[in-house]
C-alpha cells in the first residue's frame, strides 16, 4: 500500500509543473471507498505542497477539485474525517465552496431566458416551479421537461409565444418528486430502450464498449446497441468512449424500474453471458472483463440457485480476491473471498 501511494505521488509529481499544472477532478466523493480516500490523503498530506520557503527541490503543481452531496456526508462518514485532516494540515490550502439552491430570481431568469418571455410574465410559473423543486437545477430541468411532454407547457402559434395552464401546473402533486418524474419518463420509452437502460444501470453509471459488444452478440441482448442509441437521442445516456447516464439520478431511476427478482435475473443473465466469453482455463489471466462478469454474478445472489456453476463462481471470486490483494485493495479482496466461500457447500472444507 505504501509503495503504491509513493509511486502515485511520484507519477503526479512527474506530470505536473509550474508551466503545465495538473487539475484532478473527483466527482461524487460521498461514494468514495476507503482505498480511494487513503490514496487521496496520501497525495495531499504526504508532501509539502506550499513550499513557502523555496526549500522543496521537487514541487507538485496540481489542484484537486472534489464534489459531493453534503447531505450524504455526516460526521460518521470517512470523507468528513479526511477533510478535517486536510484543513488541519499546514501543507495544504483547502477552500470549501457550498453551492446553495438557486434563488427565486435566478430560477425566474432561467425560465424567462428559456422560453423568451419577460420576467414579469414568468413569475407565476416560477413560483410553482420553486415550490416543486426547491431551486435544484436538475429538478427544475426535469420538471419543465415533464410539463413539455404532457403539453402543459407548449408553444402557441396564434399567440406566437410559450403558454401554459397555470392551474394544471399547480395541480401536479407537490409530493411528485423528481425520481417519480424520471421514472414516468423512462416508462414512456419503448420496451427495447427500457431494457437497454436497465442493462446499463446494472453496471452502475456507465458500460464500456467491450461489454456492449459481447452482450449484443448474444441472442438475449441483440437489440442492445439500438436501444442505447435511442436513449442517447432522448438525453438519458451520453456516448463518449462508453455509454453513461447523463446524471446519477437517471441511473438510480432506471435501476428502480426493476423489482428485486428482476434485478437478480438481469445480473445473473449478464454475468453468465460475460462468463461464456472468458477462457475456461484456471491459468487464464484475470481481466477487467472477468471483474465485470463476477461482479454481476455476485450481485445476483446466484449461490441460491446455481449449484452447477458454483465451483467456477468460487474460483473466479478467489482469482478476483488474489488480484485485489496484489493491487493493495484489501477491502474488495475480502468481499470477493467471502462471496467465493458462499458459493461452496458447508462440507467443502473437508
């Protein structure tokens, strides 16, 4: 672990300089695991970044920018303690920027600019939008989109401006939160597109092209690529090198479309398809695809019904555990080893 941290610090040092500073952006730190936070702490605390007296021969010229949801990080959260250590350190400058919800005036300006009407004409609409969304920008966008899709907000050719039925907008249940709005939007998609976003949600916020290629070659998921492309057009996914959700709430809503049993079925089916493309030899290398496959199997609770493949699942978890130990990810290693044991019968030790 110490060697890994040292090498990472040296790597960052080698690629950052006064003429070529480096910015490291870390999103959703509330979900960071202990290993990642340990590495971040080592990067920030085990080096004198400020060099106030010019005594450092090697200076690191980089900035770490992290974002998190403050309502999900309390005093018991590991990152809270890390931040306290950063702030107490003499070698790190820490600046905290708290992003509040948008004010009524800002939301009114946003809506006014969007539908190109004077501020005085959008004020009543803004009052209701603020009551529904509490000024959260993502919530506002989702709520306005729902008004458009339901034609509560529409363009009038006769008046040559955007119009809305204020009573219909007001009648939308105030308890109808954004997660429900997103779920309704997803349910309006075709079955093929719903299946595609469910598949991506099973892997988290994104899915890589190698996995897509293997899945789409199977008869069960042959329409996957088309569904993903439609989801991109609907602004649910974005395509870079991978397909990924444009917002984590869309991933959560897509996953919530499935009940517990359907999730298990998806995870198990996806894992089996990926496993069928792995070498069966026990001496084969453990690749990123191997991790994807066994992660899906583990999340399916497959040990309750997969006696035929139990030994192979156990072997793959053993490999994943050993590989995790090699890269000093001991938390993941323990998880894989525990899963591996769960696939074996109680008398397996005899």
